């Protein structure tokens, strides 16, 4: 599968994701310039001039992914950088296009949406997305019931202070791995990783999930 692109650039470049390992941001999306002995630039190239070729990057305030800034890209998700939200939209575009015709795709899209939302909560936002992850992953509820349970989840969702500091997997990692792993497998693994990262709050989230089911 071809990696998602945004602004005409491959995801690993701009705003392409520079994947993180074990939640640690890693730079590397900057374009490099190779200069050989036979290259007339070898004697004249100055390090400062080469730095001008490096794209500007930003750190997503939600998941911590380091992505190249795409000029003119507007913010599309609370708690996420424009480049991060844009990369998510491009990555799941195929799922959105097929969701209306296939229930399994629709369920996978809901899981991806909740995994992303769980990593990009606003500072004062109730943890509804992590509660939904609990429902889908631990309580074996069909993600297609999300509209039906929306009001119950919203009422039960706690405001959790003990939020994850680092994330095992982000949308940047999915974009980087699409060449070698199918998107459905990546989304399921991502959902599991995000839920695990919320471990310190599992007690409150499970109680909220059970309350939503009991109403």
C-alpha cells in the first residue's frame, strides 16, 4: 500500500511522520543534501546553507509526533497540530470512503477515530474516547453502536487527571508502516496500544464504560 501523502509529500518527509519508538519523538524528516568529491558544491557548500533545506517541524501537543509543517494547513482537531490532524485524515481517507458500504470498515474507522481522539483530548475534556476504547476492546461492544451510546458515554465519561505522558504508537507510526503492514492490522494494534497507555486510569474508565452500558 502506498503511504499517505499530504501536500504532495510522502508521509516520512513533509508533513510525513518521523516515527517514534517507545513514545520518544525522533527527528529525521529533514531533507538531506549529498555532496561528493566530484560535486562542484563540495568546496563551496556551507553548513548554514544546507540547514535552509530542512523543513520546519512542529510537535503535536496531543500525541507528541514530530511532523513537518505544511504551510496554510488549518487546525482541524482540538488538541492536535494541523499536520497531525491532516495526516490522520489522509491515512483513514480510504476507510471513510468505504465505511458506508462495509460494516467491518465502518467499525475499523470508529476504532481509529477513538484511538486518535484518545490521544488528543483537550485539557478540560472528559475522557469519552478512552471510555469508548474500553467498550470496544474490553467489553466486546460493537463499535457500530457508538451513535447509540454517545449520550450515555458523554454522561459517564470522567475528567481524568492521570493522562499518559508518552504514547507507544501514533498516527505517524501508522503512516510510516503502511508499506509493510495492512491498515486494518495497524489500526487494531494502535487501538490496543492507546488503551494500554491509558493504564493508570483504567479503573475510572472501566467504571464509566460499565455505567454507560447499564443506563
